[in-house]
C-alpha cells in the first residue's frame, strides 16, 4: 500500500483527498495536517443545530460536512491526521466493524505508547489513556466499495475555540462542556509536558501502521487526485451540502464528550413553569447538575443544595433521590414535582 | 427460521446484503435483517428515506450511523419509496431491537419484478448465512 505523507495542506484538501480516493478506486494511507483551522461536522449532523455558524463566519472559520460519522469538532494544525482507505475485499480489512476498529486502531494506540503515553484502544473506537481520557478522535465510513478510517494523534487542542464554535443554549451549558472536555479529552502536550517533534509523530505512526498493513511505499499524490478534489470541492462546499437537514433534535441538547460521557440539556414544561436541566453523566452516573427556570422552589437556597446532592448518584436512582430530598427538606415547588425535575434532567423521555 | 442466534422470518425474501423485503402485490416493505443489524452494531442514527425517491436494486439509498461509522444500505428492490419509517430518525435502535417489525425502513412501489431474492428456507440462503457467519466470526 502507498503512504502519502503530505505534511500541511490547505484545510479543504485535508478533507477532500480522502473523499477522492475511494471514488478513484485507490487505496492508501494518508498522513497530513490542515494548514488552517476549521470546523468539521459528522455526516449525519445538522450544521445549524451543532455549530454557531454566525460566530464561524465572523471569525473566518470554515465549516465542512465530512462523509464520516461522529460529531462536530474544531480542528487545526496541532493534530496529525491519518486517513486509511482500504477496499472492503482487501484481506487485511476485517469485515466486522468492531474488528476493523480493533485492527486499525491498534497501531494508533501503539504510537501513543511509543511516544510516551500509556494509551490503549477501548472498543468500539476510542483511544484512551490510563486515566480514562480520550486522546484521539476517530470515525469511519463506507464510501463506494471502500472502508475509510480517519483519526488523529493530538499534539495539542484548542479547547476554548472548540467550545466557542459549538452552538449551545447558554453560557452555563458552554462552561459545562468546556470543563467536561478538559477533564475527558487530553493531548500529547498535556500528558508529556510538550508535544513530540512532528516528524517523530509521523514516523511513529507510519511504522506502526506498517505492522498491520505491511510495507508502505512512500508516494506522491497523482494528478488525478487533485482533479477529483477540485470536482468534489464544487459539491462539498456548497450551502446545500453543508446545511442539508440531517439529524434533527427535539428539546434535548446533547454533547457527547467521549464514550459514556455526555452533557445533556433538556427543557421541560411543567405546570409550575419551565425547567431547564443540565446534567453531565459518566456511564449513566451524574457528575454535575444544573437546574434553572421560571419555577418557584422553597426553602430558598435549597435548589443549589439539591444540585450537589445529586452528584454521584446513578441516573436510574434520580427520581427516588429527588423524592427523598423533597421529603427530607420539606420542599415546596408549586406545579413542579420531583418527577418533573427528573424529566428535565433526562431521567425519563419527555417526548 | 432460526440460523444460529439469528431470526429470519419464513414469509420474507432476502438479498445478499442483509436486507429483507415483504412483497404484498405491487408494494414491498423493506428493512435490515437480524444479522445485518448485528453487524452494524448499535445504530445511533438512521437516515429517513425520502418519500418519492426512485431506488434501484443494489444501489445505496440511505445511510445509518453506528460507532461513528457511516454505513450505506443498498436497495433490495427497484421502485419508488411511498412511505418511510420516520421513527427511525429518533430511535435508530428500533432496527436493532425489532428489525422485522418496528425497525422497517420503507415501503416501496415496485418498479420491476424483484429478482434473485431468497427465502429463509432456501438451502442457498442457509449456505450464504453460514459463509457470512464464518467471514464475520459471528
């Protein structure tokens, strides 16, 4: 298989090159970084729901919809991207998706280890550190008869801009996402005190992929790829492509930080008023809670205590704990029951 | 009919891409098989097929996502989509939980007689599933 070590390329090419390969019947491993920052959304995401497009326009941050799954992310030249395009009948490519990820994320985990970070693959598609923090973003797609796997070695990450480009309901929610991102997503720079030299990352990744793919032959991009990239640019940069309505949302707003880690905001209309609940969970256990709205809650001050009391409990226990809290603290909240609060915090479907 | 851990109702027709079709006159209800949903894993999102769209046997017509993997579903019949299961947009796991009932994908007005589809009790189908189970380690 050919290795295309492309260095830094214009951000749009950093996406369109791997979209071009399967359409040209080409396999290959591409290593590159975008020369400019941009926002990239998953194939099924709704750009207007996920991204603050006005902010991005104001700050000249391009937004792109990839054909690969996953969520919205702010990307820049501080990440080294790998893009593997392999025919689905290639005997090296397991047909089972779990096995596919296991096979081709092993060299990525090994690369982190070689660079000094004890990281491993956690199925289905996460690379995590010993402390359980995610340290690579990965996704895959079937494009024509090819499987495409994309991901990165994260030298560093701009957390501030990441949370700024996301569309979130309010500053409180943004703050929760920021704190959760910092807690659950790490980088080589944070783990090692400094990022390794770029060429070391490239060489390490290529060497470890060779252990799975066999010898890789350094190659230059053929002209036909550039022609296909130019052709794809005409379709994949239109507003029609970017703003195509895909996944819609009901009243929930959810940001997935890592496997099993989510921040959810839900607005629930109870007879006593509107309740806005924000909850961060790790494997269905509550890590942080925020409750606000236009409902009454007595004694005053007990709402903040309640938020603290819910930390550490399992989502399945939520309603029971709320009922106990109401009883123990003689809570009065006209038109708002413990069940309403549980619904606002995502315990039961509000659909 | 059960093959291994997988269920394949006798009254449906199957292709070799892990899809099923229930033919009723000139209409087909189509979906993904029990084996197909298992291969896909937990489906977090399934695109709703566009009503009115013409689809062609063997050509991808809709996508779904599981584990950040975007997969394409190929059409088991040729025709025009006349109804889509919009619930899938909210609950992609309906395909996982109930692939032959609540997890149906679309109803299609047939534009051509379905060809090459197999019944569950067809020995050729049993051979196909056996080879697929071996290939995928299922």
